C-alpha cells in the first residue's frame, strides 16, 4: 500500500494526465457491473461467453487435491520428469498403488 505522501503524488500525477483523468464521484456512481450491461451491448450469447468463469469447476471438499511439499531424491524426480507431461499425476498413481497394495487405502 502506498504511504499518504505516495498516494498524494500519484493523485497529482493522475489529475495532470489530460488523456486519462481520474473518474469523478458522479462518474463512479454511474458505473455498472459487466453482467448488467454486456447483454445489451453484445447480446446474451456473447455476454455469457465473456462472463463464464475461467478454469475448472471446483470439486467438492473431499475430492480436492492437496498441495504437497516434500523432499525426494533428485534422480527419482528427474526420472518421472523425463516421462513428460503428467509426471506428477504418475507419482500420485504410484503412491496410490503402493497405499492400496499395503492396505492403507480401501479399494475403489
């Protein structure tokens, strides 16, 4: 966060920019969310495409992957990396197979 002095300097610089002055309180009050104005501007179908959430949908809590930070021997990690994309998934598969074979997990 900028200090008060930095904030004042930034505000002065913004007010001096004739091509892009800061919005007034009245202009800010007139702003509306994209979900309200896009359908009127580009049509419902295009608006839905533009407003669609990015990425994969969230999984239920019990199905989410857990971020793991662990130490492994370099040669083991390099061997998995050498198999190409998806190497971390393959490590997960090996750990799952081990856990199942040692009856640490129920069979699915």
